[in-house]
């Protein structure tokens, strides 16, 4: 495969190299009609806005490549084109707009329109999903699942008709950053400035490490979590009892267990957008379908929009303070949501992992019969690596269901880590207060610095993120990393294309240097976008 | 609700208290015809032998209670009756036999036969599942999901027609032990002899605890697991590389992640029977369906039976040495399975958590393109509570898929626990050798003791379990606990009714005392069963 074409591929995507256009078209037919194709497309039709990355990837990849081969002059297409094509083919104007705004290749669009008889580009194409009548009996008879080599992210299986042609696997190289996992383990370089990581750089309270020194337990603990830790947690929540808590492997497992426990095939879960990037995944993994409410001006919930979409959902997710926006929701809005969900009988999953990192007021704890609070020791006590989170809910049935599931899927949370968590709670209040002060200073510096650079962004009121608008965010993240030695996260990973997330979990001297490099980038490269 | 009736209920089961027989029958009709009822029954029809406990429970509960109310004299029914009724209604002779062997209430059976027009009791009733024509439009129009209060195990949601009658929730009390979780945290009593727990009583190597003393990390680790631990593990497996491993929250999460990663809706996973009790659950959670191969004489795999069922499955699970039987599979059988699965393109999930606890030979590591080895530090290094396990596979695509999923569902495994695991591997070989010697002595004592008591059982060759035949095992476990202060596990929890699992992870003096109590039980209570 020519390196020129290879450069156009998206890292982390599955590709098939096909010899001719007609074969590619045949393949598309087989794929669309196959059991797997139907599955993928069906999933897309319910999830495509925004689809989990893998779903976008697989569709983009297939059609993207088919398309690339169908053009005699085979232009180098970038990921934006792939996104546009994906949008075109699925009749999804959102993707189309995002992709085409960048690609601006009208000839390409015209050709695609003709090629796929999709109607006018940019118009919704409801017929595209309709079952085609193409007879694929001969293919189905000899079908076989073949795995396709993938890059760094999730691999996807494809239906493949072996009889048609041999499959050639191609290597993938690209400068586009596929996702947050690309950056994990990077950032300790003195030269590299990491605005990527969503974890405190300051250490946990000394109490936590001291506890570890004398730890001697080794047997299974209670699946629900150690009694003493749950008793201590109950003191933090008015009216709570130890049996209302389940200690989990971080907030991630907490949310996953909640989703799996409340799951009803095809049930809708209402997520904020921008969202923490795992939300849509865990919703989909549980067999449910993500729906979205868009955060409005200032990163606040537009209650009218929310109330419009909530009925018909099985659960809603609130994340205040928010990752990736850093915004905190108004108490009056949260109260209205409580009342609405109570009336509708919906679960409220309240991800409050940043509850102790709010600059202007105390956290407001959501109340209600079916409120499920998710929290963690990771951010408050800088214990990300130890993985201790929890679910708090007064819904006894849900708690018991989560415990039963955890019994089979991971058993107790690591006992030594729970012991540390309990010890961390013995740290004086000044530990958290000191940290909040530091976060606030950094927030002020970064926020002011970005305004000065002319960036448009919401003022963060908690957590440690800002999410400025930056067009063509994928390219920005790539350029900042490769050319300016800065790690930032593409807003597209959080459902916010054309935004870039900066975490300020790093020293002020580094923030300053980062702002300096960002200014240079904006004055040079970015001007040419 | 009268306490007399309450006593007859099964702990951990959902009940509905219905006011009259006719209402109960109406409810049954609604339930069978409802979306939920269909779901439950559909699941039962594919899973019922043996159904996950919750499925048995929900069906038993509904019909059990209906039945209890339909008898004017309302006898006290025990769990065995419920099981029998469940078997009768689903036309499942296996349940019928188990239940009725104990209940021996022919008048009860005659009444049931008449009441449900099910044909002769004990005969298979293939018509029971057939969609009934009862029109439930009026119910469906007003239906609402109502959760039913549950006892100690998993709660189950039921379809309920609100318009028909108010639901009354009842308290549950029973002497029947609902499942292994009932015993967790019990057993440190001096008086109580616990043959229950599946974990070493001897501590981890001192190296592990020493490591903990100087641990200072706190940030997120690699999702895949710490590089140094994976590098060290790779030395243990011929031809392995660090990238072939994923470190997980124990073997439980490893198996759960594998199932979720390979999941195809409705795909079949072939499990051994008797099985470790979580297997059917994680298969079902992943949207797949458990199938079973029965271990034959001596606890060995009957290859002919295995080869007969394997085609059409997506994956097969091998567990050698086995929990709960302690038996080890023959190398020649394992090699045939390797070849068969390779030919059929099936995943082999090999749960080898007891691989270092084999008495007569070294472990045989299964090989193959799609072999997924699951292992753990819990048993070899007595680190159950810390939760460090791993997946080892040369299937790069599967590994990458598992890492991607773990990124969203739990992130890295606790970094301190991984640090301990690495330190434990520095312990001299004598650590494991000494343990195996101790396990072997205990095995010999318990096995010989049981033969002497006239019990029928397979000779365990690894792990630390025996599984003697004992009729009416649920009652045995209950009686041994309440009357003889001994913890044992009901074989039914492992798909082996009429067997009881004894773990010998306890001191020889306690094993001796346990055998003495068991003898007394067999000579008295058990004779009257």
C-alpha cells in the first residue's frame, strides 16, 4: 500500500484494502445485507449522534475506503472527509456539516452524491438503511468472520465473503490522535506540557500511605465494601446508612454497574453533551441507547430542552461539576430536575466525582427515591490509581442488584485500597481546602490567559478543565502535540467537536509555558486552517 | 401476612401477595403474556437447566404463591415444593424430580395437575410455553413496571397490571440458605467450622506486604496493567510477550471482560457442569446464552459429548483444576479440545486460577489462536482480597478490545495491588511448594474421611474442594449450618444439585472436627430425609 494513501487513514480504525471499485461496491452490498452489517447499521441508526467512536470508525472506514478507490485521482482524504462521508451515507447532517466544513471539496461531494444515489448532499436520506434486496445467498453460504487488524483503539469484527477476494491487511499510520488512551503514560517529560490528564498532580494525604504500611488483611472482603468505610461515608450524607453504599473500582465501575443493573434492552439514557467520554460506551455496553441534552450558554442545562427529552427515558445522567467543561449546574435547575424525574419515575445518575472541587459554593446533593449518586476518592484525595469509588443510593433494590452483579463481575474492591480510602478520610479538612485553593489559582490563570488569547470558552466553576472553542479540533490536538509538545484532548472525544479540553492539573509554571506555546500556535499554524 | 406462611418463603426471592385465587390466576396470565413474562419464560426455556437462581426464583415465587393461595388449607410449602411446582409448570422434569422427591405430597400434585391442566405430573409439558391467546390489551394499556421488594439476593423486576389490585409487599424469612453470599464474613467463630470459603487461609508471601510499605504511586496506571508486572508474567508463559496480558480486578473481571468483548447477542458459551457459580451469570449478563457439558465419571470431560455440543457455540470454557469438583482434566482430552476448537474457530476460555495447586503433575497450558487464559494471584499467592487477576491471549484483537472496554468500565487495576502482585512473584518457589504440600495433606484427610463415612465423591487432584453426593443438598447445607455449626455450599449453586461442596482451606484440626460433626449428622438427621 502506498504510503501516500496510508497517511490518509485514521489510526485506530479498521480498513480493508480492496483491489477495484466494483469489488468495493460488492463488498458494501454484502456488508449492508450481512448479519454483521445489519447489526452495525442498526446500532448506528440508534446511536449515530454521536456514535461511539468505533461505530463511526467502522462505517467511515468501509465507505471511506470504497470511496477513495472509486476516485481515479485518489486524493488524500483526511479524517474529516471520512466523517463527512459517514454523515452523507447515513443521512446524518450533523456529521456531514462537521466534516464538510473542513474538507470543502465540492467535487468530491458531487461525485459521492452520484455514486451512492443519495439525493442531494446534506439532505437527510431516510432510505439508505432500507433493507436491500440484493441476494447474498452465495456469500452467506460461505461466510466467515474474519478479524481485521486494527490500530490502537477497539477492533471491530466484519462480515466478509471469503469467496470474493483475498483480504489484504494494511498497516496504519497517521498523525491523527485516536483517543485519550494514546496519551496515557506520556507527560513526565520535562519538555512536554500535559494539559491532558484528568487527575490531580498533588499527592494523597499522608494518612493514606501511612495506613498502607501496616495493612495485613488478604482475604475476600464484603462485595458491598468494607463496613467501616461505608459507615464513615454514611456520615457524609444526611440520612444515609452504611447499607446505602457500594464500594467500587472507581466511579467508572460504579457507573458501569448502575447501567447494567437498570438496563432494559433499548432503554434510553439521557446524557449531557459535552460528556465524559466513557458515558456513551457504558450505556451502549449495557444494551441501552444514549440520548443527549446539550449544555447551553455558560455550560448550563437548558431545563426546557431537558424536560422535553426526559420523558421516555429510563435514566438521566447529571455531571456537575462537569468533565470536560468544568461548569457547575444551578441549584434551582437541579431541583427542577429532581421533581421532574421523581414525577416520571426516572433514575437520576448523578456523577459527582468533582463535588469537592467547586470554587464558589458547596456541592448540591441531588435527592430523590431513584437518585443514584456516584462518587470517588480519585479527585478529592488524589487517589486515581488506587481505584476506589462508590455508589450511594437509598433505592434498596438497586443497591442489592448492584451487589449481586458485582459478586459475579469483579467481587470486592481491593481491600488495601479501601483501607487507604478510609485513612484518607481522616485527613484534616485543610487537605481539601488547600487543594481547592491551588485549583482556583490555576483556573484563574488559565481562564484569563485564554481570554487574552481571544479564545471563546465557558468559565469553569469546578473540577479542573476548560473547553475553549478551536475549529478543527482534531488537527489542533495533533499539531499541538507533534509541533508544540503539548498534550490536549480533542473535544470530539467528549461530544464537542471544534473544542479542545485543557486540564489544569499541572504546575503554574507549566501552565504559563503552555499558554506561551498556545499563543505561538494560534498566531502561526492555526491561522492557516 | 401470617408468620406461618412467611416461614415457607424462600429468602432472596420476590413475592407478590395476592388476595384471591382468581386474581392470582389472572396475574399469572398477564405475566405469561406480558413482555416481561415472555422475556423471563424465554430466558428460562434456554437456561432452565439449570437456570440462574434468580430465574428459578422468580418463576417459583410467582407460581408458588399463586398455588399456596389456591389451596384452602394453605399448607406450609417449603422451597422444594416451589422448585417442584416450577418444574411442573415449565414441564421441566429435572426440577420436578428434585422438588417432589422431597415434598412427596401427592395430594398437592394432584391438585396442581387439575388446576393448571398440565397433563400428568412429572411428564414434560411442551405446550406450556405456547403463546396464550388471552387478550391482555386492557392490562397492557395501563401497565407499569413495579419493582418488588427482595431479600438478600438479586431483585427482579416484574410486569404488573396496576389496575387489577394493589400490591402488598411481604417480609421474607426462611431457613433455606439463598447462596454463597449468605456466608461471606462468617467463619471466624471458634465454634463454627467453615468448609465454605474458596480462599487460602494461609497468608501471602511476606514480600508482598513488604512491598506495600514503600509504595508511593497514586496516579492512573496503564489500563492494560503495569508494564513491569506484564513483563514478569510473560516469563511464565512460553512465547508470551507483555502485550499479551491484561491485568484485571481478579479472574472475575477477566472473565466478565472476555465475555463482554466476544459477545454476540444470543451466542452460545459452552460451560462445564458442575461450574463455578458466576459463569452462567456473566454469560447471561453479556447477552449470550450458557450451554453445558456434564463432567463424566471422575469429573473428567466426556470428549464425545463435548465435541457434539461445541459446534454452533461461540466459545467454550475449560476450568481445570475445577471449582467445585477439584478434578483436573487429562492432557490428551485438552489437546483434542484444542484441535477441535481451532478447527471450528471457537474461543477457548481457560480458567486456570488453580493451575499451581495440582497434586500429581504440572499444569497443562492450553494453546491455540483463540485461547484466552484467565489466571489470578488470589489462589497461588493467597491474595484474594487484593483482586489481581489477568487475561493472557495471543489474540491481539481480543486483547485490544478488552483494554478498550476496561478503559470505560473500570480503568486500571489498583496500582498498589499490582505492585504487591509483582513482589509476590519474587517469593521463592518454596512458598508455593509448601502450600501445595499442605493442601495435599488436607485433601488426603478429607477425602479418606468422606470415603470412610460412605460418601460417594470424585477424588480431587487439584484446587481445594470436594463435592460429595448428598441428597437434598439444600436441606443438608441448612441443617449443617443451623444444627451443626458448619458452613458448606449447596451443589445446586454450582449446577450440581444433590451434592455439597466442601472447601478444605482450613486447618486439619478443624477438618477432623468437621468430619466428626458430619458423621453425627449422617447418622441422625440425614437418615430421616
